[in-house]
């Protein structure tokens, strides 16, 4: 990986980008393969660091893996270790290994969380659910230790918030628990549905009811299967935002209309356009954009990972835009860089929206007012995490002049061959 990237902005981007498999589905499915001793074959696996970390995790626990192109074959005939403490880097994925290890070995020890610096990601929802299902949990300075006598037991769990990670843990725990697990207020993101489809193929019994209601009937054993991972809606929205911000046209090959509905509405409301075609979505930049009001939310709301790239596009819109972040409390840090580049963005600790927000009166700066259009100028930029880093890349592509970007390795966690894809659609970028 190069130490820095040089980007000269001001050019409209045009071309086709093949959307990779969903990062937030692939890594969880790799961990789900631990639930069976049989072979699990995953196609359309994205080749980036998050997949590598998940693969390292399951290999450490006993899996044999073979990657050919974008197809990953996994088999964990026996659990070789119940500890993931030697994982090369802390990552929030490790907590998801608790349930499979409890099923297969009766015990587990995983390190504390890592990941992007976008605010705390407490694991109490995960641990509380496992305890309610009969697991004994111990927390020490280094990690989380879990054990169970016999099988986990199905129960009623109602999440205080529809957490994606906690829903995944409960799914992985419930599929082989004794009896029925009823989950209320579950996350229902497309990646969750895709995980449910994988688990069904493996022999699980899972029903999705009205609202956010999921019922799981535990089975004694799961078997292997083959599954094609859905396309990454975050990557599609990132390149869509890039097309809008640079006033170009980018066809996101593989993007799924049904998973992008809320994003596409925002695109059209601001005065840009899109066209759903066979095999993907064409995003079309325009000349006259207008500000809008936007609130992030759990699915089917506007996704929090869409917010940062889209805000860059909103700096080029006429008038005032209001963005209320309701999913993570600390996701506007990147706007400081955008302000240094010339954007007119003010951050507030009040709720500037209608969505019921967990952060009300907690002094978290989670609302933004963007006034535009503002010309952006080049800057030296340190990229700090996946989505905020991508937002800064888009800003450098819009900006007048040449920017120097460091910290590009953060983007490798979430985007497959980002550098190559940028070059292919006409970005003036080079590695040094």
C-alpha cells in the first residue's frame, strides 16, 4: 500500500463500476460457517480487509479455507481452539464468534471490540441476550469469556434498539438453541435478510413476522450450503454520491433497486437523477441541485453509511440542507476537513429532525446544517475511517487543485480495489 495518494479534482467522472459483495454480509457469513462441520461455499466475497479479518478469525478457530477469485470455501470439521485472543487486530466481528463457539464447543473467549472511530459500540445487547439464553459471561480487561452447560435455551428477547450486531448474535445463537427464540425490535437490514437466507440454506428455521419480529426454532444440527452474497449497497451509494458531486455519470453494475429505495429518493429530491437498468443503476449528476432535509435511521430509513458521501454532494446544492444523524452519535468528525476545504457546515448537539433520537439532550453533535453551493479547494487530508474517508476522497475529486491523501488503508477495509475503480472512471489519482 502506498504511503499517500495524490488527487487532482475538478473533473466529472464517467464510467462503470462493478459493485462488490456486501462487506457487512460477507464477514458475518464467514463467521456463520463455524456453525457446521460441513463445507460452506460463499460466492461474491468482497476482497478487502474486513473479509480477511473474518477469514483469519475462523481459521484461528479451526476452519480450513480456500479462496478462488471471489469464491470462498470454508469447512470447520472440528473446533481447534475456543479462543480468538490472538487475532491480529481488534475488530467488532469477534463478538459474533461467541454463539457459534458455544454451540460447537460450549465455551468461547474473544477480544474486546475495535473498528472505525464513529462512537461507542456497546456489546451489552449481545451479552445480555446470550445470558438470557443460558450462557455464563465473564468480562475482563482483554475480552469476553462465555460458557454454557448443554445447549443454549430459546427465549423471548426484545432489543431496546434494533441493533444490527445484536440481531446477528441472536440469530446465530437461536438457530441451534433448544426451543424457540422470539426476537422483537430486530434489525431488518438487507444484510440481515441475506444472513437469514444463508442460515435457512444450512437447515435453520427462521420466520420474519410483521414489523421487526423474528422467530427462530432451534435445530440440533446445521449442514453446509452454497450462497451468493448480495451486492454492497454502501459501495453503490458511495459511487452514486461521487457521480452527483462531480456532476458525472456512473453505472453501478450489480446495484439492487430494492435495497437503495431511500437513497434514490434523496438523489431525486436534490435534483440529480438515476436510471434503474438491467444489471444495475446509472447515477446521473446534474447542473442545479437543491438542499434538502435528511435523517439517518435503521432500515428502511436512510442508511447511516450513506450519510458522509452524500453530504459532500449536498455541499454543491443551492440553499440549505439539514442532516440529522440518529444511528451513531459521533459521525460528523469528517466535516471539519470539509470546512477546511471551503464547505459551509455547522454541527449542532440538538435534534434537527422528526425521527425519535436516542441522543436527544446528551450533548452529542449529531445534526448538521450545510449551506451551498460552495466551491471546495484542495487540502492535505488524513483519512480516519471507511465512510468518512470515502467522503473526503469525493471532496478531493470535487475540489479545485491537488490534494494529498494519507490513511488510504482505512478504505481497504470497506472497498475492493478502490484505487483501480477510481482510475477506471476517470479520476486523476496516483499513488506515491
